[in-house]
């Protein structure tokens, strides 16, 4: 065995094979890069009753508080580990405490062995964030604490233990490959003493990359559908697959389908926790990113709004991503050089909320996407006014949702992904929970009332901090997040530059009811109901549904005050099914169908916008301003029975926020059905006890009314007392999953 010393600023480290930890553990490479360290090593594991790992350490006396950034850890195995460790001795069964990171699936954790010869235990869970996976190990007396962080400033506890050790312990970095036949390499950066005293908890950590469907452990984890233009002409369009299983997946015969087509050749194996990039031009990806886990080329191209599917060998659809460059999908991936990444897989890959804009310009093909970090990530585009005539002039407002001031010097605002147009002046800062407003006349680009996209970039001019795409709006109506810093934008009752966003602007005509999944299963039974809560009739002539379905209202379609209007998929069919409908309160037919999985519905009014062209000549354009919208869901908080159970979705309060699931409910269909007599005649089988009770049991989830219950014996007598419930619930007991049953006195 060999050892050598390298000079690291915060302590003297000696690279040494743990003699009794493993006869097979090896340090295959040790590189000192000033304040950095790179270790290539073998070892079976840390844990159980004995350890096998490579340890680079020094003696440390007394309390300490150390941190390190793990820039990368090669995936020799899902359970390869690297991090900070303190232990009593070099014996393989020594007491120890360690803050550790794995390549991806297992995240970060705290591992410890409280006594020599005991079994190690693991606690804590926190996602890795290469190249910014920060680990911290702290000693106070015999108490050892482990932490992890995304940025080296805000720490989350991984666990703690009490070790019966002397005042002097061995402290350093540890690496184990878990696979003794394949080494791993860990890159350690920014070794040092942790500062800031007691570690403080951070915000809720980002969701770890994992499966997005119950059908497969594979995930479509990244989509680069419109890479930035390059001077060398290389095509960097790609999608990325991730294996969220801890075991390999044979992809032979699997296929990518939708707008692009590619069949994986025989022998294509994706290791557990591994990535595979499918590229339009594989050689271009390899040349630019230096990665080897690339296959292709695929046929077709990824459009701005498209579909990507993963199919099994038999053609079954395992995964399906109907992505778009329009809200509610993230719009910052449209031509900026950033990709779409699967940031919250628990939503499912088809849900726009599952996706985010990659934090790295150019994307992160073949690797974990780094979580957003740094103070600038707390600043967002918060309010926007582009169409004004008098009063408040046009502006863009930024908001800092953190509790610390943020320096905005050198950041950029633009309306063009290819050109940075307005640089924020030096010395510009934004206070905690504060605002920064940039009036229209200070910007180097116009604010179009017809709608535009606003890009907020870091001082490099390449990193997207926030991107918002705004649709046309009526005069003097601003669009803002509500509440400040939240995800959703709303039209506001009054512009509020530099102050908190106030009351939402809720217009008279609202989307009031949605039948998106009729119990018949027939699309022709779908409909949307509008309600006018205003005091005056509204002429809907020329209005359109601009999202979800397509329909233009005929000229002079009137919606009276406090009146309703139904827009049908098949108006003739709907009038025949509902006697209360007629050609004056029902119109149609809309094109398309309402999604059974949920989608955005938007109702818009035409408005003429007058502006000037480059020659200062007046120009009039027709724009459609959204009057009401809702992105409904299917099941869950959006109601069980509207999802194919016979009910529709109904708005509870038209005066409240229409976009919240809590303001929608299943329609009550209980009073619309007819009474049905259910009877059976036969012999009662003998049982162990007396036949002295009757149980009424439903065969599935739902509700029903029960009345006039009778059991007639061979003498012709009804042996059920109070079968008509005239005596209330006397002799009746609600039990089990029917415990919420109640007496209805007016429905018998």
C-alpha cells in the first residue's frame, strides 16, 4: 500500500488505503488541484458491520464544522458514495459519522456506526445537485451532525449521532465505488470551514428525479426542442431518458414516437440510475458536450408544440409528453438555448407543472439537471403593463421573494431570446420582499399590447432567470402574480408598480360548468356552460375559445344578465337530451374535444389595438383578450364524479378565483335519477348464527337512496322493522365504509 500527502488549504490530508477496512479498496488516482481534490477509488461500501472505502484524512482535535462541495461522482453503482467522514480509527468496524452523496437515485444521507463492531445506520434524504452538491459535517463534543445544501448557504439536516470517541478523530473525505470491479471518481471542491454558526433550514428541497408513471420506471427527463442557433451549424436537438430503477433496463426494440421516431437497436441497455440521450445529430451532441451515452439519429423534428412518446416492444405507450411553448408549459425553453427538464415527476410527465426550464444554458444531456441556486433565483417577473392610455404608463416589475437583498447589476431584460436589449444599471439592488420597476421609457424595447415574451437573464446574458409569455390585455389592465411571487399570473383590478399586487380582476362572463368526461363516454355529450354575473347583457358575437377547444360565437349571440349559455360539442344532440335547452341558450358545435386528463380552457374577446408602424403610420390589429380561463384537472381535488362518473365540474362562486380547484365541485346528480325496485326470491342458506339482520352493501364507491326495505318470509310477513324509515334510523346502523350515511326526510 502507498500513501502520499497533498497540501489542502484547510488541513493537511493524507491519502491512505484503510488497511483493515478492506484488502481490496484502492486509491487508483489522487489529484490535488490547489483547493480541490479528485479521488478515483474502489471499495465495496460504507455500512453494515465493516467498511471498504478510500479515506483521505487528517487528525482533528476538538470541535469542528467542515463543508465541501462534491462537483461530481461517477456512477460505478447506484450506491457509490462520496463525502465527509469522521471516524475513531482506520479499523473497518470503527465508529464513524459521515455526510454522503450518491450518484443520483439515493441522493444524500447521513451514515453512522455508534460503537466499534456495531452495524451502521442511515438517515436523512436530500437530492443531489451536481455540480453543487454541498455536504457538511459538524462536531460538538460527542455529538456529530450531518447536513446537505444546494448552495452551501442554506442547510438541511440529514441526521445526527453520539459517538463515544476521544477528543481526536480522523476527519476527511471518503469514496467507495460499491462495485469492486468498477472504480468511481469523486471531484471535491471548496474544502473549508463552514461559516454562519448553527446551520439553518432551507426552503423545501427540489423533488428528486424519478419515475413519472406507474407503467414504467423509465422517464423522459429532458427535451431540447429548440436549441439556440450556433455559428458552427451543429444541431443540438435531443431528448433524454432516465432509468429511475436501481437495476438495468433492456431497451432493445423500444421506440420513441410522436413527432420524432427512433427504435432502440438490439443490445441497448440503460443501467440503473443511468441516462441515455436520443439525438437528432448524435455526433454533434458528442462533440459539443463530450458525452458518449448518445444514440440516434431520429426521424422528424421536435416542433415548438409537439408530442414525445416512449413505446414498449409491443407498441404500448409507456410515456407521453404533450409539451408546448405556450403557458401553462414553461416558455423559457423556446429558442433560448435552455431545455425542458422533468423537475417534479410526481405530477406525471403529461402535466405542465412537472416541467421546468433547465438552469444551464445548453441543457444538461446525460446528467442530473442542477437545481436553481444563488440569490438571483429569488427574483421573478412579477407584474407587467403593456396596454395603457392614461394614468400608469407601461412597465415591467421584478419581485424578490427572499429575505435578503439581491444585487441586480448587469442582469438583462429583453423581448427577444437571441438579443439582450436592456441591461440593468450597476448598483441596482432589490430589497427582501421588495420590488424593482422598469418603466417603458427606460427599456430598449417596446411593450406590445398584442402580447409578447419577456426574458430576465443573469449578467452573463445566457442564463435564464425567468421567462413569461403575456397574452393581449385590455387597456390599463396589468398582469401580475397573485400573491406576489406565486406561480400564476392574473389580470389585476388596478396596476400596482412597486407595491404588492392587489385584487384580481374578475369579469362578468365566467366559465361556469364543464362536462369533460360524460358517463356515456361519447364526445358529443361534452359541453361548456357560461354564466353572466353582471348587471347587463353581453354580446358574445365574435368571442372565441382560444385554448382547449375551438369555437367562434355567432354574431349577436346575447348572454343576458344572470343568464346562462351552453356551448356544445354537438348542439343538436345536447338539445335533444336536455329539455331545458333550446337554440337561444345553447350554441355549437365546438371543434376538438375536452381532455379527459385536464387542460386549459380560455374564453377571449376580440379587441382592436391601434399602434404605429416603423414609419409612424397608424396600424390597427385585432387581438383576442382572455376574459376567463381555468386549467381544470381530472379527479383528486378536481372532483371524483366529474371524471366519468356522471357529474360535471361546477363553479362554486363566480366572484372568487376561478382557477382554484377548491372553487369547483362535482354537480349533484342525486335528485335526477328514478327509483328502481330491486327484488330477489330464493332460499336462505343456513349459517352459523340466527338470520336476524339485513345488511345493505354497495358494490363500489358512490351513493344511493334506499327506501321501502322488506324481507318477506314463507308466511308472507315482512320481518324488517322500520323498513320505510318512518321511524327515523331506529334499528338501522351505519357501519364500515358506509358510516357517513344519513337520513333524507324529503327524498323518499
